[in-house]
C-alpha cells in the first residue's frame, strides 16, 4: 500500500486510528481516575471498539480488503466477549 495513492489514504488513516486509539486507551487505563478492574476499564475498551467499528464499517468487502475485514471481525468478537463478561 502506497501513501502516494489517494485511494489508499483511507486505509492509512484507519491504521493510524488503531494505533492512536490504543495509546489513548492505555493512557486512560493508566490514569488514576479509571479503576483498572471492574466495569470501568471494560467500558473504556468498549468505547474504543465502537469507534474502531466506525473506522472498519460493515461495508468492508473481504474480497477487496481482507485485512480490514479481518480487523472488523476481531473487533466484533472482542466487543462480544466484553459485553458477555458484563462490560455493558
């Protein structure tokens, strides 16, 4: 994937979104204001997953964008696990 290709710009942005969101979640969980155990941490993780699901929408085509599709499936499974655990 080349960042010189305008069609790839959205793909580059979504990877940046993954990384930036991960750092933000880590910083939030490291802060003294958020309990690291219990529903507080899970709620923050769920919000992060929800924002990523907007970045990797249901319109991601597994034939044209398998990486994006794989990330979306992983996000859905993680969200389901957190909700099942009682995070929401």
